[in-house]
């Protein structure tokens, strides 16, 4: 089993069925979580709590160096300004893909006087996250 390098995992913005890599990307995190439903009752064996998985959610946090001419970044700006959801995809180094529709909830630019202009963004999933394994 080989380890995977993070630099081979990229975030893409999907526009009209075309995947556009988000230029300047440095870090990305795919967050996945589920609510916990307490299913404990008086007849629970051994007095141990029982839990079930409830509603799931996902999000992506990403940052990078700003490339003003980047098409993917331009799509994000347009979607944010127009209050529209965006289709997003992460392609792992192995080729496995995670895709979904998301709301752009946080989208700051950092402009220090002595360093690169950088962006960061938070995408909150709207609906399912789909995993397509390598065939």
C-alpha cells in the first residue's frame, strides 16, 4: 500500500460540464461528519449507550495564492456575488473523485504588504457528496 502525496490532490470547479482546476491552490480539506442519534433505552444491554448515524454533511476548506486570470476563481467570484451554488470536485492522486454541489460560505482575500495575495474559501455541501473510485 503506497502513501499519497497531498500535492497530487486538487480542487476543481465544474462549469458547464468542464472541470477547471483552482489555480494557486496550496491546501485543501474535505470535511465529512454525521449527527449522532442517541438510541439508548432502558432495555439497552449492559447499560452501554447505543448510537445511530443521523444526517450527514460535508464541506471543503481551501486556500492558495491568487491567480487573477484563473477561470475557476472567476467562476467562484461570480457564483458568490450572484448567491449561486457551485459544483465542485476533488480529484485525489489515485484518480478517485469526490463531487458535489455547494454553497460558498466564506471567501476572503488576504493582501499583506510583504507577501503574496492569497485567497481562502469554505464550501458547504448542499446535498450528497459522491465518491467515484478509480476503475
